[in-house]
């Protein structure tokens, strides 16, 4: 500590008056003060050859071991010149994988660290709000690794709302087990290569928004990060076109450090963005969204929802929705015929029913002709 600041840390004991000559743990401003100091020591090297968070320093190299030794020596010289020392048993040298801030870093990419994944997998079923909050915060640290994290966790986060009664149902149990299963697989996120183009896949539903930032580094399109959010009550009232636009604007702002100043491709299953950018006399939030996107350079690629599975899954609730397929088309009645004539020529009632899917709950939709009248019936499948 600077000599002029040492008296500020003075404290009295039975043995006398003492003060710190080195920065102590536990003071309110200690982390920020230390971070400013270490940033100054390694200025010009951070994000180029090293990363630093407080006393955790990672020296990385894209070249061979010779270059790595040179860059490591540069960092050590900076630390020595500043009067900082390292404890050798806490250091690792020339390793291909390591733990850093709760993540496992390797040449392939980033994964959740095993010990915290084990903590999530071994978390017992919550019995009160405090335990729910603890699990949500623990699992939320790895939300960027998990598809549809926001939608999956919605039943549990709903319990954290003010004046919400405690109720652990099948929905909460499903969310709890699914998140644990998703993290147990230790999903991999690749490092971004800013020399290659990015692809942003987006989708939206009434439940929430989903996005996936991807890049092809020679091994096919791989995820760099997932993102999802649950819509507020006001946002869920948007039209589907507005929701699709909202998903694009939200995800572009979220991944701004990757996308700003670079050409990228947006993949969506809705033409809402083209409509937004070309429609004149926009007002309200549509006008604000249009202005937000004008500072980015991108192309829009339409992809049907059936092939846009990544972001589509991110945006939706866990329960699947059954597809409606026609078993027999309704007969078309020529304009010159009466209803009775049409009935005579088409004696068989037409029917449309839902595709049988044993893995998901849904609503069967049936239209049938009864006494000359076409009716539509909604009912739950047994």
C-alpha cells in the first residue's frame, strides 16, 4: 500500500496499534483498486497475449511453444518490474487445458468446469424459495451453454416473483431435471474468430426469444454462444411479426461486441426484418428498432421454421406443439352449385386431425361434417 494510505487501515488490539503495509482482504474497494493496478501493469498486453481478472492471469499463444515462451517472459518481466510476486505451486505452464473463472478452457473451446457441473447435477430438489433462488443462480452462470435456458427455467423463476405462493408441480420438476441433464453433458462453445463471418440465428414465440451466434471454422457451423429470454407480460402481447423483429433487435444488441463493424448474416424463419427495414412512416417501438439496426451491416436469410431448429427451440416452452396435417382435403364447392348439391356430390365428411405424437402433449383439432354443417372441435388427446 502507498505509505500515505496505510494509516487508513489502522486497527487496535490488546497488543497495540497496527496498520497494513500490504492491501488486506475484505475491504470494500480492494477488488477495484487491485484490478486497476494490474491493468496498468499489463497495459498493452491484455486481450493480445494475456487475460487478467484480479490475481488470475492467463497467457495464451496462437503459435508454437517458442512464441509462447517469449510472451510469457514479457508478462513475467512486467510483474517483476512492478514488484509483484507469484506463488509457484499455484502456477501452470505450457498446458493445453485449464480452469478459469468456473470454465474449462482448451484448444477446442470452452466448457463448464466439472466440479460446478457436479454441484448442479447433485443439487437436491428445492423445498423453499431460498433453495430455488440458489439453484437458479448456480445454473444461470452457465446459461450461455444451454439451449432455451430462459424458457426451461420459467416455471422455477416464476416462483421467485413477489407474492407468489409456493407450489412445486410437474412443470417445476421437469425444468429442474432438464437443466441438470443439459449441463451434465458439458456442452462445448468454440472461440470466435474475428477474421471469419458470423451467423446469427433468431426466433421468437409468445413464450420468449431465442438466438444462437455461430461460426464455421472449418468443422461446420458451431455455436459460440446461446441466448434466450422469457417475454414479459407486455412483450407476450406483441404480434408474431413484432416478436420476430424484437428477437432480431434484442439478439443483435446482445452480441454487439461480436457483430458491430462486421458483415454478418441473420437467419430467421420470418420475413419481419425485411418488412421492418422497408416499411415507411414507422412509429413507436418499430421506429426505434429500425434506427437501432441501421448501424449494423448484415444480410437477411430466410429459413423455414422446420430447418431453424436451434433458435426455434430456444424461444419456445419445453412442451412440444403438434403439427396439424390433412388426411383428406375439404371438397371445393363450385359457385354455381347450392349447398345441397355440394352435399350430394360429397357424401363423405372431410376430416383434419392432429398427427399422433406420443412424446408430446397437445390439442387435437378435428373438422367434420354433421348434418350438412362443417364443425371444428378442439379437444385433448387421451
